[in-house]
């Protein structure tokens, strides 16, 4: 986007209102699990709706009113989203006070045309103006858990910037909440509404019970050989110790350096992914199958590690989120609205990673996936019981967050699907997001944060290997 027209890029807020549940829920404290407490800050997503005949005929006031009434109705069922985080009186850890304090909805306008933003899959600083960021005074009890901003563009198109506390929802729960909001909006109701939404289950249940179970130290002392360990936690500890041993200054690698990252999206078409799969399947006959996630994650890990020039004897690690809803015993209920993801982990030396085939790496990724069990989740939750600090962006650590099963762009908050749904910068800038591409349902958009000096080599290794 042309940056010389500073005033032209202004986004003017015209209205900011609290939105309360249509039906108030009795106040209660919802106990959070350790998975919920990992990241209490707001995570943002921006939806773009191109100008269309239907959208152009909508006034900003009617769009705002439709979204507001839909949000009021949604908060009546998803009532924790209208609450606030609060410290537990016994241990000071965060819980969720369902107090009906409401969400925040903002109306804004800009002269900018959506077409001026260029490729919507690419991160742009302008996107930060399309979300509402409440001032955080350090007291989570004052911070809304859900915020949204609807912005009308000069072309007649709209964006809807949505933010939610990660302590409230994980990815699938966020998707379900947004689908419910879309279904409840006046615009969708006028069109007959969407299909009936799954009723959310807000109690943390089994995950909370695990937090109250005897901790790992107690279980180890009773039966040392029977306790499953969380590989992701162990590998992370080893990476930090390795960095300390090599005299890396972890404080210099923290969030203060986030601005030095460039955020790029690489589109892997369906044909490119099939080419990668043939590299793996060509070495294996019979019934061996390979998912798109497995092969792209393996390829990304190899390309990123090579681009960073990590020494061959250095330990490197790939970690990726796994949904535990069906891994728990008993499984979490349908509609579970909390955080149910843990990280699976694969570790090798950089030299071994470079030498081993895509097939071998894919097998290790599948083994890591299959290792996620009820016992693994118990160990993971238990490991989070201690004090939590921010994770420095270790270059030896590659993290993947898979959004391909959450087609956010298909959520019709206005007329029709979004042209694109773009995540903003996450607290860990080097995370790679795998996103569905609206124009290629077999392809994957890979959004990743890279240091400027590694952008060109990463692009070379990542794209040349699939073309």
C-alpha cells in the first residue's frame, strides 16, 4: 500500500459501545485450566468483505446495528465472553468471572479502498488500525475478553476486526463463536439464518480435574516408571539450556525484538502440495498415506532451519498444536469452548534434519501426533502448574499452528463469504500459521515471521523445493 498519503490512510472511530448479553446470566466464577492460562492477551483476526451490490446497499449504521444485536444474542449463550478475568483468591492464578460486563463493539470509517491494500493474504501494518485495542493497565479484571471493530472502506467494502482473549477460546471455539455471531446477526436472519449451531460447553471439566490431580512429582515418587512425560515441555527446556550453554542472551531475543520480524505469506497451491507428497510417496508404496499438514510442516521445518544456518550439531525442534478434545478419557464434550490444545514435538540435530528425507520427517511428525494421549495431556497440564514466563523466539524452535480445519473466511458476518481472514501478529512472532486459501481449497497459505536477513534464503529453500 502506498505509504506517502498518511492522512488518506486514517481510520476514524465514530462509535464505541459496550455490548451486553440480551439475557443476563447469573454471575459465577468459571475455573480455568492451565491450558487456558497460558496466554490471556487478546488475539486478533481481520475479515475483509469486498464491495458487492448487497454490501454497498447496506448503511454503516445498519451493519453496526445488525452486528450489535447478533452479538447481544450470542453473548446470552456464550456468557463467559461477556465476563472478565480475575485472580483466584487462593493461588492468584487467573479464573473467569462471568459478570455480564459485556464486550466492546466499535464503528469506524476510512477513505482507503480495499483494493489499495493489495494481496490481502500479506500482512500489512494498516491492518492494526482495523482492530480495537483496549488500553491494558495491567489489571486483567478491567480488560474486555471480546472486542470487535467494523470499518467501512471508501469503496463500500467492509472489514470486521475481531479480538478475543486466548484464555477464553482456542481456535475451534473461536470459530464456533464467530459462526454463532454470524447466525444471530440481523443480516443473516433476514436471509433465513445459518444452520443450527452447536450449544457451547463452558465448564473445563476433565482438564480442570487434571489440574487438581496429584502433581507429577508425587506420581513419580509412587511409580517412577509409569509416568508419561510431555515431550514438548522437555524439548523446550533443552533448547533453553542449549542457548544458555552457548552464551546466547535470552533477554535480547524476547518480545522487544518483535518489530525486527517481517511477516510474509507463502501460498502453496494444491499442485505444489501434491508434488511434495509425491516426494514422500515415491519412496514408499502400498498403503502409506501422507496428510497435507504433515508434508508441509516437514518441508517448512527443513527450509527454515537451513535458512537460519543453524550449526549441524545443534538441537532443533518442531512443535505443533494438537487438539485433545478426542484424546482425553473421557473425551471432552461436543461444543467444548475452552482451550484444548497441547503441543506435540519432534527434536533432531540440524545436521540430521538436513540429511533425512521428507519421508522420515513425516513419519516422526506422525509419531509425535500419535503420542498425544490422556497421560500426555496430564503431564503437559501439570508442567504448566509452575510460574510462566514469556517464550523468547529461539531460532532453533519452529512452531506451527494449523488453521486449515477452521475456514474463517467462510463465516458470513455480512452478505457472502469474506475475501480473506487475516491473523495479526501473534505474541510469538516466528509462529507459522497454516491457513485455508479462499481461492484454492486444496492449497495452504503459510504465514510466518522471519528476520529480514533470513527472508530471501527461506523463500529460496521453501519455494524451490515445491516448484
